[in-house]
């Protein structure tokens, strides 16, 4: 799959590279690690039956701020299509530099039932690791990375702050895995 970059600014990490691991707190204060979604190659932990060892593909979505118009629209669109993004094969993780407390209220207000991860402190560390932190604004750009079960970035898109992403592109990229 190819990397798509829209707008100006950082382009994020390259497709085909190992996704940087991270440990962040979600909107309920639970610890979430990207590496927890990795599965072994066929024949590893699953007794050799050709499975993936229990891993999941990850749709890792960075957004600037909770409670803003474009971000709310994007996250609610994902909520409305949740079975596509949270199932036995795929996990959606949404990351912003908001605090876990703000994310908890935001998730409750909008009915978001997938993990909202806080990149609050050290401020923007995970966004920086993915090459999409906007130093002037102090937040992540609109970056999405589809990561396979081995932890490799297979598709990405990075949009400028005001530019919403196309949800259908995620669906196509997941289907190609």
C-alpha cells in the first residue's frame, strides 16, 4: 500500500517501517500498549495452525483536540461504523494530546466506545515518534496509520489541522491487509 500525504507539514513515519511502540493511558485510566496487539507469525503461539498468534491490525488515528468540530465529526463517523474498526481482527486507537480527564468526558458526551488515548505527558511524545507533532500548535496533526499484526505500518495518511480524513480510505486499506 502507499502512503498518502495531504496538506503541508510533517508526513509521518514511512509505510513499511516498524511502528514505534508506545504506552499510553486511555480515557478510563487503563494502560494501552501498541505491542499488546502484535501477534506472532504463522505457526508461532498458535500451535502451527497458520493463525496470527492472536494479534490484531491497528488503526492508529491521531487527532488534534477533543471537543473541536472536525475532530468530533471524524470520531463520531468512526463510532457510527465501529464494527469495521473494532472486531476480532482490528482495533481502533485514537490519540490526542488532551488529558485523560478531558477524553473521558468527551467520550461520554459523544458515545465513543473505543479507546481514546492521552499523549498528554510527556507532551506529544507519541505524536513526535510518529512524525506528526505540530510544535507551534502543541498538538498532533490528523495522522492515521494502519499497522499490521506484526507491527509494520502498511498505510498512512497525514492531513493538515483543518482537513478531515476520508473514512472510506481506511476501509479500503484494511481490506487490502
